[in-house]
C-alpha cells in the first residue's frame, strides 16, 4: 500500500494541517487523499466548550472514520484529543511540534488597560489571564481562526488569545502582539502538536507514517496526556501541562486553577518515564497541593 486516506476536521486550520502531513508523506513516495469531516464541535460552533461538555468534540467523528474503514489515518490537533485513545486505535505518529505557547493578538498584556476585554473560548486561558489580571473582562469566543482574528480590535474586544502554532501554520505570525511565557501561561496539553491515529492492526499504515514521527514530540505528548488522563479533565476545567525533552530526561510543568483564576497550584517534575511522570505530577497537584478542592474541579474526580 502506498496511498493513505487522511481523515481531518474540515475547518480551514485543520485542512492546512492535514495538507502539511500530505506534503510530507509525498516526500516518501506516499500518495494521500484528504477526507474532510464535520465534528460535533464544528456543528455547534456557537456553543461554549464547557457547555458541550464531553471530551473529544473535535475528534470523535474523525476517529470513527478510521475505525469504520472510511479512512486510514485520523489527523488531529493533539490538544483536541480525549485523554485516552479509543479501543481499536493507536496514536502512532507525532510529527515535529511547533511552538506550544499562547499569544495575544490585538494588544499585549501590558497594553491592556484596567477593565479591558479579552476574548477566549478556553477555561484554561480565562483562568490564567484572571490569575495575573483579575481586573480584565474575559468573554467567550468560538469559531474558526479567521473569526477569532477579526474579533481582536473590534469595539467590544481589545485582545484575543490564540495558539502560536495556529498563527504559524496559517502564515499569520505578524498578528501576535505578545507571546505569553509558558512558565506562567502553561499551554494546553498537546498544544502545537499534531497527533496521527490509525487502527492498531493496520501495520501497513503504521509503517508508512513512521518517517514523520518525531520521538521527542511523541514522548512529550505521552507525558502531557498521562497528566490529563490522571486528572480526568477535559476542556471544561482549567489546567495545562507542557513537557520538554532533553535526551532521556523529561521536564514536565503542570498547573491547576480554579475557574475564576483566584487559586492555582504549579509544579515541575523531572523523570525518564513519561507516563508515570504525568500521572505523578497530576496526583501531586490534585491531592497533595489541594488542586482537587478548587471550584470547578470536584465534578471531575
């Protein structure tokens, strides 16, 4: 087999991401066709993520296409994946990761006056902003990246928070007013990375994807996803984790916050076994540091 069907969300950013995988695979003699799909999260684009509730609102339909045999590979923004992989699928490839940071567009943090309005659909981003700047008015925002870009600078929105990787993939880096320091503004699990899933018995597809896999990016994602899985958290509660890999050592930063940003706990763990590292950090923040008692967290435990 030298042709792959690549299932992807049909949003403009997702199609750019899938096309980048298609181009890379063509360098290894693999022909690919895209299979664009609408997900539940796309269909309910005006509903906030915490209202949608369940994890995987941008992923399930893409995963089902592979499980049902309508595609060979599911391509995801890694941050959109549920914290556990469904039976029958294998997360087999993580290409080189882009910048995991968040950025402000419109104005920098210092440029936002008292009571300024910042838009984001992410509870994590909202809580982190309010942790540092409780004076800000943080409002919800959903929609594709063009919608988010357009919101910045409108009469009722001073700035918008987006992923640095999204700007890079869309060639819009110059829109960034400020890159937010990942030591404070800890990224969403998997942010900046792509995750490719195949059926776990599809050895041919696994082999064809293998040249794209970047081992350090895979290790980092494994650690971050173990953190999220141990917390039992999805997109509806504020937390983040970011792993950096140097040789065999992984440095994993994590944060848990109350929904209003008034309380937070952070730590950095080091180790050489990424899954256990992620689980240990999550237990430390939740159980030993009291993160599990924060408002909004009780329902996930």
